[in-house]
């Protein structure tokens, strides 16, 4: 056999060896299968590598002479110190960084202020669609937060609002809540105070097509719970303005009066 034929024969021998190992593995208990999961995966990779690898004539013959070349290569691989765990650690860190960046970008993304028609005319459909996707996600997050923090006939509004605010920021959350209230203007479960507030919030243009604004209505939870959520959200959104003065007073040292002159003792 020439070198090419030997490589083909070696690949076929390793593939047959892996088939035998797979058949044996199928007959084992689930616990035993898990014990050999890593071995099975590495052996699969070795066989896959052999599809493209071109060994020299001597190398191919040496492995062909082995009764179980696949097991021999696997045992050698087990003894090597690879950077596998370094790659795993790097993957964890890189994915965490990607998710953190995406979260920050989502929170900082501005609400697109114009209609789809305007965006189309001005070449801004990418911005329009991106804003719409974040708005839909925010709407769903509000519904999920209300469901997650409601129990025993009580809504933990502080936890629910904080959860959404951390993900989407004040502008987006305020927009979704105002849009919801405006679309539920005749719903008696929404307080008059919240309805009046909603009318003060600037809303993006709908361009005569209100479909998207209706799609952004928080409607998978009881409107009474949405009203409670909004009441807490307004309280939180207004809090920094009130607290800033207090913080400033805390930071500024109190005004100091000049010390009174000490009394001089009469001379004796």
C-alpha cells in the first residue's frame, strides 16, 4: 500500500473501532455512559481529524500495526497538558462581557421619536426597528416582572420596577407605561392621576399607523397591577430630583462660625 492507501485504511480502522465503542456504550447504564462521555467525544474528534490528516508512510503504518489505534491515540491525548480549561475560562469571560455590553446598550438605547414612514423616507429604518425591538422586550419585561413579583394578592412593586429599570432605563420604561395608559384611557382600573401623567409624556409619532403602539401595550397582566407598577415607577423616577438636594446637603460641610475669643485670665 502507498501512503494514501495507508491513511485511508487507518481512518477506516479507527472509524470501525469507534463504532464498536459506541455499540458497547449504548448497552451501559446511564451513569456509565456519563462516565465515558468525555472519552467518546474526544475519540469522535480524533476520527474526524483523521479524515483530513495526511500522515507519512511510516506514521500511518505504525498506527495500523496497533490492534486499537484509536484507543492508543486517546490514551496519549489524555496525558497531554492542553489549554482546554484556559479556553473554557476565556469563553466564560468573553460571553459574560458580551452579555454585559448588550445589557448596557439595551439600557442606553434611545426611543426612536419618529414614525416608520419618516424612518423609511430618511434612511433610518435600522434605528426604527432596533428601537421597536427593545420596546417590545421592555413591554414583555414589565409583564414578566409583575407576574414574578405578585403573590398572596400583593405586588412587590419596588422589586418589579427595579428589575425593569435596571434592564431598560427610565426613558424606555416610561414610554411603554405612558403608551399603555393612553391606550387604556377608558379603563377604570387605571387611576386618574396616572392617566393625567401619561398625557404629559412625549410620545413618538405613529404616522397614522398605530399598530406598533398597540403592540407595545402591557396587556398580559391585570390593568390594576399595571396601575400599581406605574405608581411605583413614577415615585422612583421622581426620587432622584428630590434626593439630589439632600445629597448635596450631606456633602457640603456645615457653615462654621468664627470661634469666640478666649477670655483672658486677670493678671495676679
